[in-house]
C-alpha cells in the first residue's frame, strides 16, 4: 500500500513539472544565467533585480548593475532609460526593482568580453526606499558600558606604568 | 617586589607583545568608526565602539599582565618572536570579526573569522553576504584589514615602538619577512610604511580621477579608489561590491589595478633599492626575472588554449578576461572580472591548471604576495641546474653559483634546502586542502583551484567558497590561509610551544 | 631615503616599468589571438 502511494506521488510530481504555464519569456535568476552562460549566450532573456550602487554614465549609454539576491550583473542601457531610475541600493537604501529584457552575452565583444545584458526594454516594477538605521537600545547600552570599561582600563594602565617607572 | 626573579618569563613576554599588537590594531578601529560617524551610519558606528572597546581592554590587560617584560627588560628569544606573531594573528582574527558579526552580514562566527583571516592574509575570498548593502564603515574596515595585513600587523606595531627592544627583529621574522632594509628593524618597518603610504596617496588619487571619468560620483570614486588601491597594493582582492572588478565595466580601471597589484607584489627591498636610485635592480633582480618569465609563459598558454577553444575571441577580450585573471592569480591578488562559475564551466581543465600553477608559484618573498614565492622557485631551479652541471663538469673544479636579489648572493646547499623545504610544506598543504574538497564531493579541478587560492592567499574562487560550504572545509581554508601567509614556521613554533607547555605541566 | 628627488623618480620608474610590462603582455596577446 505504502509503495503504491509513493509511486503515485512520484508520478504526480513528475507530471506536474510538465504542466509549465506558457509564458512569453520567463524571468531567469541571474545566477542561473551565469552558470548556464553558454546556453543563454546571445539569447533574449528577462531578469529582475535591484539597481545597486549608481549609474555609470558612458555618454549616450550607461551601465546599471542589478542584484536579484542570487547574483549581480551589468545592464547596458540608454542614458535616458537610466535616468528614470530613482533609487539605488546601498547601506541606507533599497534600490528600484528593474525588470530588464534584453540580449545576454557571455563574452560581449563590444565590451571586452564582459558578461552583460544589452537592454531592449526596461520596467521599474517596484520603487526603492530609504532603510531605517534604527539602533537597538541593548546595543547602545552595551557600547556605553564597554566604552567606559575601556577608558577605566586605559587609566589603570597609565597609572601602573607611572608607578613602575624608576 | 624585591624579588627580581620573574616566574614564567615566557608568559610575560608573549602576553606583553601580543597585547601591544592587539592594542595597536584596536586603535586603528577608530578609522572605520569615524567613517561611519561621518556617513551618519549609527549602527556600524556603535559596532566599532564595541569592537574597539573590547580590543583595547584585552590588549591593555595583556600588556599589564606582562608588564615585567618592560620593567625587567626580559630577553626575547627567537621562539617568542614566532609565537607572538602567530598568537596575535589568531586573537586578532576573533577581535576584528566583531564588527562583521554585529552587522548581521555574516551567517556565523566562523564566516566572520574567515573573512577577517582572508583580509589579514590578503587572500580575498569572501563569505560576507550582501556586499552591495554593506555600510561604508564596514567596507572601510574590510579593505583596511587587507592593507594592514599585507604590510603586517607586527610591522605596523614595530614602527611605533618607543624603546628599542632586542626582540623586535625576531617578532618581525615571525610574520614571514626577513628583509632588513636598514640595520634597525624599527626603521625598516617605518620605511616599509613610508613607501606604502606614498603609494596609497598616489594610487588613491589616480583611481579617484579614473573613477570619476568612468561615471562614479566624486564621493564613490574616492571611496572606491581608496578601497581598490588598498586591495591592489596589498594584493588582497577585496572589492566593495558583489561583482568585484566587474562592477566597473572599465578597461582603464582594470589596467590601473594591474599596475598597482603588479607593483604591490614585489619585495619591499626592491622598492627601497629603486627609490634610492638603483634603477638597475628592476632588471637584475632574480624575482623580477622569474616573474617576467613565468607570467608571460602562463599567460601565453592560457590565451592560446582559450582563444583556440573559442572562449574569448578578440585580443581585447583575451587580455581583459584571460591575462588579467592570470596576473591576478600569479601576483596572488584575487581581483576577478569573470564569474566563479565561468572558471568552472568555460575555462576547461587546461585553463584551470594554468591558474593553479600561477597561484602556487605566487609573488615575491617578503612582500604582500603569497605562494611558494618566485625567489624560492628560482633558487630551487638554479639549484637543480647547478647539480646537473656538477655532475657534468670535471671532478676537481669548484663552481660557485650566484643569484642576484638586491645584492649578489651565493647559492649554497643550505639556501637551496631551505627553499625546497618550504615549497614542500606548501605542496603538502595544497594537497591536503584539495583532498578535503574532493572528500566533500567537489570535482577535482574545482577543489584544486580553490585549494591553490587559499594556500597561495590568492582569492579567486571557482565557486567552492560560499556560505553553504561545509564548516570543516571553511576551517581548513582558514588554516591554510594562515599557514600560507605566515610561512609555516611561526605557526609550528606556536603549536610546539603549546604542546611543550602542556607536556611540562601534565 | 632622504632624497625626495630619488623617491619621486623611483615611483615614476616603477610605474613606467609596470606600464611597459602591460604593453608587452598586450602585444603578446595580440600576436596569439589576432
């Protein structure tokens, strides 16, 4: 009975994988893109990730690096597209989430062998925001206590040193 | 205390000097602290207040416990030099990981210690998560660790020594250097720092300007310039973002880093000689010659194979993606502009092996670089040639082989033996680390690549290093980075001392 | 190392040598992977 149940579940899971909903282009995570770079080379792909750091302006075009949690990659887009991005990720901010569709290159000849995506279309799916750098009271207390202790030890050290000097 | 005999003098000496070094590094934590305050990053600022306080307390307590060293002017034997260097590196590994742990960017104490050891040893492998959202203070700290580690914590402490101590040179040697630029080791340490600081200013300025040209804002360009210079000069390989050098998408920026990490890789003796006007040293030095030969050879082999197999098609791509990474590996820097997965999937076994050899040969002796060191490879190579010549030449003739390293040196059996033994130690360490990787199921080429990267303190990754890697493997990597950087002797001395101490009191 | 002139010259010499080294490597690459 148990064996039959197991086999049934297995068959069910297997067939469930076959029912992939038909989408135009599925969003791929950046790490899969990089790991299977040869498969995706010169293909149109869609990625979705957070814009990080800042725009690297190169005249009419610009680089925007995006990170989707699995890995990060550079997107080559027009300067005007880059200008629409308002928030970039860093310590204090979460950047805008961008959904990029474009051609993936494993060794882009235009960019000296870089792994990149030349953007065909870009969509800002989520706005970024400022992160609250709230300090926990326990941390503040710990810091004060330790700082005072350190100062006391410094004082003791110099006192002992003075006493020991001939 | 009228009794002038000190009980357990070894304890006092070790405690005092280790405490001294710890205190010195604790003071340096002030720099990231100030950085965070300036950037209004309150959590990191408190993290550094905590770390600094803990380190100051421990450092000063150790100095107080060992104060007899100073008052009674205890003699520092050779073994203490090595033990102090090895011990301070271990204690600092824990203390300097406190800011990482408090930031929440590391998944465990082990990961935090891994990153600190990676910084100290100028390796450059990273287990810190989410680099793109790291605070400026913590990024400042990471890159500082690699800059200080490159020069050496002991070297830093020695340059601030108030009174001249006889044991200074012995502790200095414990950190893997033995070059004496001037007879006084304190001044040698200061010269090493002077050269590094002058380059720090020049390099940061150059990268700052280049950064702005490629599109970074003035503030970012400055910070990135500072971080990248520190990382390049120390041949560390840390970068402020997840993508390492790929973040910049710039040939110019990459070339600048090549200049700085290639210059950062030689021996300070070489810099000192050239800065004193002896320009010929650049050409006559045996390490420069050997590096020139091996780097050209390995680059040529890699480019030949990879361009033939179609991995990279044009000259610029080949230079940027192949030569850059071979040089980064050979100088044991670790800046990468290809993804780890690409080494694994696209470079093939030949490409990977070329990288392994480059990483193991490494850079120059008494420098920030890792690996066997070019000097030893040259000495052993010349030793073999000399032995062959001895067999072939008439029995009565006496041949004296020389090699030029700062000055002319005679190649005697003792020198060859010493070099060969250290190379053997490196090879054994590399083999054990590779073995452990394969034990955990990683393919041979990948285990070997990662093992070479840790043993040679390189920092390039083929994908094995990651938060999900087995804990024991991470421990082995930490050990390998540590042994590789301190060149075995100090760590063996520490180990031997501890075992000897246990045996005595058991 | 009290001679400032020598120090500056030293730094410049090193940078020039490094640049020449890069150039030589690039030439090598160009020859192999035309």
